[in-house]
C-alpha cells in the first residue's frame, strides 16, 4: 500500500504526465477537501480531481511545503 501523506502546497508526482507542451508529471496541490485541485508546474493550468481519482493517479510526494498563509 502506498503512502498517501500529502498536504496543501506539496509538490507531488503523478503517474501520467499532463498533456501540455512541458509534459510535466509534477503538480502542486492548491486545494484539499472532498475534491483536490492541483496546478501543473509545467504550464500553470489547474485541474480539479475527486479524492478517489487523485489517490489512484498519485505516485509520490516530491517536496513537502509548509503551510503558507
């Protein structure tokens, strides 16, 4: 079972790359709730995913950010 310890503003790696010009697999978590909003670090677009679909496509936490207020 994989480690699902992620928090707001963490940099995460997903299993599939974003279909943008940068082809980035790295995203920053922007919102956490019933849905999770992530921002592509390649192009800056945001994507809203349900928590279940995020957990399925989530690979690992690359960098843990402290809460920014």
